[in-house]
């Protein structure tokens, strides 16, 4: 059976005596802790401490003896439980990031750029790889012939030839599309 407060301990607590509060805490805190644990509180010990910190300055105003004190303490405990539940409902659940579970996908930068070119993407895909690479680096990336040559490990003359041939092929493809659409 749970320990009971003596009348002297109760009188001392209600008079504001620290030894009386200590007796109240050691006698009633296990029941408050059990109440919080039974209600599924994650950190029941911390919430129990909060209850007793809240009641300490208010003990001198408690009426009703042993029953009144227990009723007061458990009314504060219930209020703290309600606050805890509300706070928990507003607090987002934190989980670790798992890339395999992430359903979000985004297009690559190349897809974004090529997609913004309108219908030219499908025409570019019909060029050979080197021509397409030169045209994208020269036009979309706005690089010089020398820069593209450095990237592709080719001479500037080879880059100019690939660009010229790519543009001619692209022009023919666009003409074919225009005639087919007409």
C-alpha cells in the first residue's frame, strides 16, 4: 500500500515548510509518475517534476486536507498531461532520411535546359553525340570554341567543324518537321 502523509507533514507542507514539501513529494510523486506512465507519456519523470515545480508556490492555498491536496496535485498533473498532448500534436515527427524511400525526383540540369528549348530536344537527340555536345556547350552553356575544345579534348578547328555540321543537320531536321506539320 502507498505511503500516507502524516497530519504533521501535511500541516508543514501547507504552511510552506520545505520539509513538508519534501514529504509531499516523496509520498505523492510515485503516484503522479505512475499516472503519466499509464497515460503513455514519453518522459514521465520530467513531467512529474514540472507538476511539483508548479504546485510548490501554491501549496499554502490548498484546502481540504489530504483529499484536497491529492485532488489539487492531480488536477495540475492532468493539466500538464493536456499541455503535453497538445504540444506533441503540434510537434512534427522526426525521422531519419532514407534516400531509398524518397519518392521525389527532379530532372537533371541538362534535362531542364534542354526542356526549356522547346521542341529542339527531340531534334538534338537525332544528332550524333559529339555534334550535340558541341552545340549544347557552345549555345546553351555559352562557351567559346577554345573552352569547348579544352573540355572535349579536340582542336578548335575540329570543334568548329562539329558545330557547322551539327547546325546544318539541325536545320535539315527542323525543315523536315515544318514540312511534316504543314
